[in-house]
C-alpha cells in the first residue's frame, strides 16, 4: 500500500475554490471556541416562532448579533486595500448554506442586517435558501458554474485577480457573473 498522497477527485466546486485560494494565514486573526449558555435565547426564539409563525433560529440571532457588533465597530467591517482600511457602506452578513447532499456549500448575503429585525432576517434568509437549494441560479451559483469549468491550477490566480479587481480597484464585475462583495 502506497503512503503517497493522492489528489482528491470529484470535489465540489466550493472545495476546489477553497483548496486553490486558501493558504497559510498571514494575518493577525485569532480563532477559538467559546461555550455559551443559550437557554434564554432558545426560549425567546420559541416564543417568537409561536407568536409570529416564522421559523427563527439561533443562526438568525447570531447573524443579527454579529451585524450589531459590526455596526458598533465599523473598523471591523472593513478590508485592507493598498495599505488602506476600507470600511463597507453597509453591514451585510453572509450565511453559508449546505446544498445537495450536504457536501457542497453556497451562501446567502443578508444586506443591512444590523437594521433588520430577527423576523425579517429569518424571512429573507429562508427565501434565499429555498432559491439556492432549488437551483434558481442565484448570482453566487452562476459564478460557481463558471468556476466549475476551470482547471484547478487556474482557480487560485483567477480568484486573487478577481479579488484585486473588485476590492482593490473597486470594479463591480456583476456584468461578468461575479457578484460584488459577495461575502
């Protein structure tokens, strides 16, 4: 039995993009875990679901909390471009969505999430998830179809070029099927 590494085959688009673009971290991010007692939150969400009929989950509440935190600290809702910190004009939250048999990911962006109610976030995200899972060709799915056709070695350079054009130069590439500031 060979101990050599083998290239994975049949990877979902998301995994191909990740493998082609992710590299060792060179930023000062810190990743960690925290255990939080959400008993009061889940009780509140149950009451909210019962009174409104809208399926509001912990995911929606966390998205809203993150949006409110970014609104209070706009310097965190930013990106670095040519040595400058560029803050975003709105607080948008990107939610990852499992698709297919759960082996692939897509996503939905809820714009201006800091100013929306939990009910509005839940309704918006539910509609987006239904469209994504129903293959209704969201902008992100359209761009993934394009990426699926490219050889893996080209994905990394292409993704970095698109990021530079979109973020560093501020060019909206929506006309080419690339959603602006997707994440």
